[in-house]
């Protein structure tokens, strides 16, 4: 049974504000991170690369080089919550103990017009973000 907790962007923000040890890891591509925007203070560690969307083989090592301990609370996010769950599962296998997957992600689900950021997601909830 997985110990990964699914949380909303609002819950993620609450955790980040109440626990100074908690880290938000944005696993999207560099283009998404820079041009679409990202939460202020997020740690950017891409998980998969287009066009094949294979995982970076050194993802766990990149996280380990940035995060102090296996007990550091990590909130993982991507565009909508799918890639970040895959990343969280990989980190769980590597021994990370406190993992959260941010459902809805940065841009959220698509609406009836295939647009994101209109129904849910970090940006929809007007949480702190910036573009590079």
C-alpha cells in the first residue's frame, strides 16, 4: 500500500506555510516551468522528457542532491497530477518517507473547451507563482 497522500493545491500551500521543512518539487519540463510559470519557491527537477516521455534516469539522484533527508516532506507537482504521481512512486521506492502528490497540478484539468487553469490547479486558485 502506498504512503503517498493526494492533496489539493490549497492543501499544498497550507503544508508549505505551516512546515518550513516541506519542499515543493515541480517535475515538469524546463519549458513548462519557465514559460507557463511555476510556484514561487518551487524546486525544479524534471521527471520526464518529451517526445517519448521517458523518465530521466538520474531523477532520484537529482532529488537526493537537493533534498537533505529521506524524511523531508516532499510535495510533487506537474501540470495536472499524473507525472508527479509517477515521480512520487519512484521516490517512495527509493525510501522517501513523506510524500504528497498535488492533484490538479499547476494548470489543472481541461474544461469543455480544452483550456486549463479555468477549473482548478495552483494557478486557478491564485496561489503565488511567477514566470521566468
